[in-house]
C-alpha cells in the first residue's frame, strides 16, 4: 500500500471542530455523550485554552466520512416504500429483504 496517498492526521483548530460538529448536526453535548467526555471539555477546546487531541480529528473525520458514504450509497426511504407494505412484510418471515440493506445480510438458504 502506498503511504503517500494517506496524509497524517492533523489536529483540528477550534473553527474546524465547530464546522465538523455543525456538519454532523451535533452540539457539544452530543460529542460528550458519544465520546464519553466531561461536559466542559469541548468548551475548552473551542475556546483554544486546551489543545484538541488528535483522536478527535480521527473520530470526527471517520464520522463525516460515514455520513458522506451513507448519503452517496444508501437510498433514502420514500413514503411510497413503506405505505401498507410494512405490515405485510412483518407478518411474512419470507418477505424480501429491502434492497438497500440486502448487501449487509448473509445469503438466505433455499431450504429456509
């Protein structure tokens, strides 16, 4: 694997941290809950009084990448997709797997 295609993780600036949280639709409290942080920690980072650790950049970067991938590859559910079909499919164990999730499941055996 060519390491030149991967740039080292850089620490976030307070402004980049704000932008990442906004892009995720998160508030500081959301970051605290999800990362197990003290409620004052993001405030210290955003004020610049404490440096932002590298793991925050990696963590938020991975979440932003996942958000982009989900937007690109997962089809949003439309009201027409679920109207009246959900009850029928729930009652039938042999109901087809929704196409947008099928790739996540192992193939079904023909005998089941």
